[in-house]
């Protein structure tokens, strides 16, 4: 069964596009099914079935250096809700995953990559540090496909 | 003894956008109520100037991620009014279908995820989900049904790309829309269940008499066309909005406050639509509303959750009726020839009346734009609701009163992002 990669973000908000770009890079890779998610976190669980192995990639803002990569195993414990997942007003990735946990709708495995954003101003391109972090996350996900 | 109490909420949760709230009570009287809207101004009306009229639906959709279809609908109707274009009944039906999808999605998000936790004493839908997994699961499915309509007709879930002045870029085929029917038939049962669940909540007393304002259509529940009517007997064409209503700047707010000329407080949105158009609801929906404890008129903003559930049910039935008789518009749009003119339109966004007016040139460029979102029309009503509610509940302890004040604001499902050109709570007591 392919690894389901869900890239989360907004193409028009600079580094917030990081998750989407990672999913696009993986779209043609063997062993991967990549989807882009641009709406609220509560509908994340609609992408997976109980037996799926899932990777979610999103930008976050926690005050660390731009491009810093965080990796969480969501099936092992709660996603830190205070990690500053970027979402304009609507429920984000952490809320979506924790709601899925409460409802018993987590997949077999769920890894979350968070990429620390630099700039998320409207209309901006990715910053160099975040572009490099996208490369790093893509390679790391490909390692997981074996 | 003079005692000042101050209730302060610096950042309101479970509303769309950024704002705060402050209530000041002195010697047992509410002295000041203010909704501070500090979300930065958006300048949409300014940057529409000089763009082509065809860009308005895509640009204005970006005002809101919850109700982009409303902006698209008001803008295309206004442009078509300006240019004298009439896209015909099939385009009209497809637009109504798309709009129903947005009503379902927006109403269920607010009723189940943002508003219901208030009545059950939870901090958020996530906390509520632990004890009410069935209701949350059902609501997520219901919301998804709305999303799927928007995706099928509009091309994607948010900020749809298929709407254009004159119609649609491409009309979906009947076979593309057919899978929506069984999903909506299931959703209908879920909407009835959601309404029954909400009807078991306890509703604080609050009976308000703002002037209710909504669209009214000769035969339909209001959605994308009709005259603007009010509980005070107003009955005008949409194009006459500016003759009867005005907006003012208030220093605490990056949103304009709208009111009836002459000073009256107005209220738009589900309570207004329902109270002014109960007779336009099909008998089955009327019966469901009455079974849930609603009368023919609803003046208690806490019960707006029930009205949103009723309107969700209506939108599902309307969408099903459109789908069952769907014939694609051919062509999918009519040509709209620019002319020097002014065009105005109002449609019913989930949160209420959304007025757009554009002045366009013979070159097809927008010379002037005016957009009045429902939240801007409801800000004065929200402040008045807070004033009335706090005055009647001065004996309630601070922490509880603060929560109730937030709920008073959430009753209106304010979209601060839309209105900013808005929420946090501060209650000060002397």
C-alpha cells in the first residue's frame, strides 16, 4: 500500500506553501500517493482510511530558525497544539489530528513534519532556508517508502 | 458605594477574524460596551478600482475563506445588473446550488463546531468531541456534503474558480453532479438529527427588537435575489440600499458600522431571514422548525443555532430539488458587454445581507466599488445585545459572565475578516 502524503498550506502566503510543494515533489514518486490540502484541519481525516500509513507536511511558526524541521509521531501521542501551526482563523492541523484521535479516526501510522516558516506575507516566494527544508523533508519521506 | 466592574476579552475565540470586547459597569449600570476590531483594514474596495469587471468575482471571493461564494454571487449579480445581462434560469439554478453548498458548509461549521460548545460548556469542538463523538462525526460529514457541492460546481472547496460574470466557465454535466444526490439524501437525515440535538440545549433569555433586514422573494426563501425588506415595513429594491442605510467610522473599529439612516439598529442574518420569511419555507421545514421549539418569528439570538440548523435543512432540500431537475446551461455563460453604468445587488450570505455596488466605465474597468458585508451591518446589534444582556445579568460571577458575553457575540457568527475593513472581550465594572 502506498504511503499517503498530505501537503497542507497556502500557495499565496510565502513559506506557508512548503507542505504543498513537498506533496507536489512527491506526486510522481513510486510508493507514494500525494494530495494537497488547502482547507481547514478538521477535514484532514477525510483523506485516510484506518489502515493507511500517512505523512502530513505543514509549515509552522514556533519562533525557531526558519527551515527548522520538526517530526512528530501522531499515533504515539498528541501533536503539540502550541507549536504554532499556521492557519488563518480556521481549525488547523493539530486540531484536526487531535479531533481524529478523539473520534477514533487516526490511521495506522501518522507522521507529521512541521517546517518552521520564515515569511508568510501574501504573494512572497519561499525563503531559501524553507526551500532547503522542503528538500530535506522530501528525501526523508522517500526513505520511509523504502 | 460606587463599584466599577470591567469585563475584558482581549481576543475572542471561535469567531472568524481578530477582535476584542470590553464592557464597563458602574453603579449597577452598563456604561460602555465596545467591540474592538483590530484586524487590519483590507482595502478591497480600493484595489478593485481599475480592474476589469470580470475580475470582481475572483478578487472579492478572497475577502473570506468561509463565504467566498456569497462574494462571488453579489458581485456577478451587480455586474450583470450594470450591463443589462440576463444569464437565464439554468445559470440561476446552478448558482443557487453552489450557494446552498456554502450555506450548508458555513452553517454547520458555526452551529456544530463553534456555537454548540457554548451551550454544553466546552472550550472547543475538540473538547466537546470526547463526550459527543456522534454529534461531531455527524456534523463533519454534513459539512463535507456542503463542501462537495461547492467542489462539484465551483471547481474547488474554497475560493471556487468556476464562477464568472454571465454564468459559469464550464457547466458540470448531469453525470458529474449525480453522485451528490445520494450524499445529500443522507445529509438530510443528519441535518434533522443536528437540529434535534441543538433543540435540547438550554437557551438564555434574551428578546431583542432590532430592525430585522433581509431579502424577500415573491415565492422563495431568500438566497440570491429579492427585494430588501425589514420588520419596520421597509420594502426597497437592492439598488436603493444606500438611500436607506449608511455606514460610519467608529474609532475603536477597523470595520465600518452600518445602520438605518436616522439611527436605528439593524440586524441581518439567519434570525432576520427566518422571521421575515417563515411563510416562504416549505411546510416540511416549517414543521421541523416548530418541532425544534421555534415559532414563526425568532428574536432570541441564542436560538440562532436552531435557525442555522433549519436553514441547513432547507439548503439541502433546495440543493436536492435543483439536482433532480438539473439541465446544464448551454452555453454556460452569456456574453456581458461592458457599458458605463452603476450596478448594485444584494444576496443572502450565510451571515446575512451582502450588498455590492460597482460603477464601471465603457472600457469595462471598475471605477468605484462598495461592499457592505453582513457583519458590518450587525456590529451595532452585537453591542446592543451585550449591553442588554450584561445589564440583566449583573449578579453573574465574572468568569461566567465573560463566557456568556463571548457567546452573545458568537450568536451572530461574526466574520471579522469580512467586516474589516473585527473579536476579544473586556468587561469593566465600577
